[in-house]
């Protein structure tokens, strides 16, 4: 063998060795590539979708899985939802088990998708504990807490899409100012309700954050989730309380059956107390376009107007 052939062979094996080593090393730190339609952001509820649309405007396509008036506690992903999630570049959800039946799906997708939970940005001390293991998921009813979730979302989206950072953070600043204004407007409006009537009774326990943020007593027939049906005892306890405190109105919810509320009204009637349905509260989902509650700000304003009109003194 000629000397030049030997040098060629040595240099070939040397380069091949380096290449193998590079492949082995790169495999050690290999992470699955984030896949999906680069412009598609998929959100779970209409309330989350509204915040995300305000952050990214028309720079991205924002798809919301659950429509207006849909109950997130009971929601199961349809085949079209699984396809949309698979196609998404980013998935955004509430967290704290609001989307009870979808949480497993998000955990399984964690390696291949960028997933943002609003609740990750919220101060732990502001969250309401239900028991040792779980927290109340209806966080959007405290505008300040909700703002923390939107900020988390804006920060994460700026990291995922660094070129849009300035745009997203600029839009966040406008939302921040709107939500701080909303907080003051609600505080002012609720002052029209006399002290003894500052009680909000609804179908399911969605309004504890609202009560805490605005100093209002909040009661419900059903628990925090709509999964379990209310019992007769829950209805009769509430009837006794309404009669004792002469409460004028109770409220139905757009995303929950009004069956239990009707049972409470009948119960009060049998004890000689007339209590009326004060109106519909938007709780876990926004309303349709006609309702005026098709945005977060619209929903909060509509709820407060309904509450004040039904409970203020005449
Ligand atoms: Zn709920």
C-alpha cells in the first residue's frame, strides 16, 4: 500500500470517528422538536381565548376549543379537538383542574408542544384552597389575579416567539390598564347594594374569587365543580338562609342547568318568601355575540349590572 493511501485511510477513519462521536453526543442532549402549525395557538375556554386574542391580535390564529356557554368541568375532548391540539404550535389552558377531563391529555403532550397554564403565574397566597390537594379554579373573577395569569401568558409567548416580544408586551400593557380600571369600576358599582343584601347566590360555586375581591358574600347550591348533583339537604339549607335573611334575588348561570335554582325558589315560596331570579350570570364561559358578554370585560360588566339591578334598594 502506498503511503498516500494509508494517510487517506487514516484521515477517513478519523473523520468518521468524529462524526460518530458528534452523533452520540447530540443524542444525549436531544429534545423532541416542537411541532405544529407555527401560527396556530389553541386555547381551552372562551375566557382564556379572549385574553390570548388581545395579546397576539391577528399575528396568530387563535382557536378556542370550548364554545360560548360550555361547561369546562364536564368537557371531554372531541376527535376534532385532539386534531387541533396535535396541529397547534402552542396550547394554553387555565389549570387548577378547571379542564378536569383534559388535563391528562396536556400532560401527555408536554414533550412535543409548548403548553402554558395561566394559573402558573398566579401568587399562591391569592389562590383559594378547597382542600389539602386542590384550589378553586375560577380565578378570572378576581381581575388582579387574572392579570397575573395574562402576564404569565404574555411572558411565555414572548419567549416562544421572541420576534413578537415587543408587540405582545405592548398589548399586555393595555390589558393591564383596562383590568385595573375594571377593578375600580366594579368596586364603585357594587356600593349601590345595601350591606345586608350583599349576598350572591348562584347554581355552582364559581364566584368565591369575585366575593373575596369585592367584599361580597357568595353562596351556591352545587359545589365548585358541576360534576356532582346537588342534594336535597343543600337546597333546604339554602332555602332557610334566604328566608331568614330576606334575600330578594338569586341567579342562574349561563353554563349550568337552572334546575336546582328553580327548586330553591319553590322551597322559598312554600315558606312564604318570594325570591326572584335576578338574571343570568356568566360564570365559566363567555356569552354569544348578541349577549354583550362575549369578551372578558363585557362579561364582568354584564354580571355586575345584573347583580346591582337585582339587589340594590328600590
Ligand atoms: Zn365552574
